[in-house]
C-alpha cells in the first residue's frame, strides 16, 4: 500500500462534514422517521396506568405477652409473585382474557437474616389499561395469596389463633349477656325495694293516723274531766246547803226556802210531801250526782292515761321499728342505685373493651398485611411519548449517520467492492 492510498483512507473533519452534507437526506430521513414513529406510538399506543401497594408478612399469632408473631417470610412472598401463581386466579376473578398475562413485580430489601421483621416491606407494582383494573389486580392478588396461605398447612397456627380468639369473643358475649341479666335483676330488686319502702311509708302514715286518734281521745277525755271538775264545787255547795237545811228542819226550826237551791224548792213543792223527806231525797240525788261525777271523772282519766300510753307506744314503735325498717330500705335502695349507676356500667365497659381488643386482634390476623392504601397514578404511564421520540430520533440519527457513511463509501468504491 503506497502513501497515496493511505492518504485516501484517512478521513478528516472536512471530509466527514462533506459526506454528511452530501448524504443529508439519509441522515435526516431516519430521525424524521423515528420522530413520526414515536408520535404515532404516543397517539395510538395503548394507555396503561400503574399501581403500587406496600405489604409485609401479616400477623398469624400472638405470643404470651400479646406481641405479634409473623409466620411468613418476605422471600416466600416474593417467590410466590415471581412464579406468577396469581395469574390463573386473576383471570378468573377479574374475567380477563385467557391469553392475558398480568404481571406483578414484588421487590424488597432484606434487613435481616430471617426476613421476618415487621418493619421490612415488599412493594408490589403492576400496570393495566385502566386505573381501576390496576388497583383491582393488586388487591385481588393479595386476596389470592391470603387464600393460598390459609389453605396451606403452614398457616395452621393462624387458624388456631383465629379459633381461640373467636371462642374468647363468644365468652365475652356470654358475660355481657350475664351483665344484662344482672341489670334486669337489679331493676326487679329496685322495684321490690321501692314497693317495700312504699309499704313502710304507708305503715308510718297509718301509725300517724292512729296516733292522732289516740291524742284526740286523750284530749277529749281530759276535757271531760275538767268539765266534770268544774261542776263538782256547785254540787258540793248544794250538798252542804241541804245538810244545813235538814238540820234546821230536824230541830223544828222554820226553813228559809230562800237558802236552799231552786231545783230543790221545785221538787219539794211538786212532791207535795214532807219537806224533810224532800230535802233528804234531794240530798241523796246530790250525793249520787257527786259520786257519778267522781266515777266518770276517774274513768275518763283512766281512759286518757291509757290513750297517752298507747300513743307513747306507737311513737316508740314508729321510731324504733318502722323508721329503722325505712332507713334499711333506703340504704338498700341507695346501694342498688349505686350498683346500677357505677358497677354495672363499669363491668359492661370492661367486657366491651376486652371484646374490642379481641376483635382488633382478629382483624389483624392475616398472612399478608397491607401498609397504607393501593396507590394508582393519576395519568397514564404508558406510552411515554417523549421518551419514545427521543430514543427513536437518537437511534435514527445514529443509524442515518452510519448509513450515510456506508452509502457514500459504496458509491465511491463501487467498482472495487463489486469487483472483489
């Protein structure tokens, strides 16, 4: 090879620019074709939305201290998604075409050796032709994994834990029914205590009526006694006057009729008999009246004292027995009201809190636990028009440049190329 041929093979900048200028149609055609293809792809390409979901191994049991136990490993969950074990179930549940191949990517960064930590998470990602379908694919895949995990014998611990919590829930419900029954019985006891209190108050009112009756009887008797006592001096004066008059008549003296009571004068005249006999009869009447007055007075005093004693007895009975019973019933009513207002609600709240805690644990039991909500893009992520245009234009530019140099070389050395 001589020096001239070597010089011919060397391309300087001017030669390169010359080739590009002469073959500019080739250099520009391929990028324009890439631009057109990218634009058509952006216009007519199928739009797809992406969805993300963050999950981690769910709680399958609780240790004695109440801490969560996560039985599944992150790598097992990722392997299940990598092997696309969800595909058949997704096609059936979402009514997709049999040829459809929904793809879900599962990624996680292990932070420990066992991959069981509740802080480590897996990010699920997929795309679909609509936002709803993208979210449905991830949500349905989670349900499919849960069904798969609970059907597996490895998850028997989950079933035992769920059964135990369910039994505990039934026990708490029975205890709540017992509290309701206790409250109903408490209401009956309150009604009985109120009825007893009403009966005792009725007895108190009855004793009050009896006491007033005895007090009135005593007052009546003592009033009669005072009335009889006010009549006694007049009878005693009449008796003394009659004694003096009988003594004068017996001594043969003339009786001064003005000195004897008027009723005696009337009786003596009406009798028309012996004056001495009349006076003696009048004296006998006065003596009988005094005796009757005294006897009636004594009887009334006895009756008044008896009424006073009975009244005192009723007061003692009311104060000692009836009031004590009333205080006892009121204390019982207070205890029952206190139990209804404080004890029963406290027992109910305690059981309800325990039931809520058990229900909370039951709701947490699952082979998979979702962290947050499924996130779906607001706008389609496919097609990426600008990215496709840039790639195609770049490839077209590179291809056009290469093609321009090849075309130019073939044009200049056609005879040598085809001759060989």
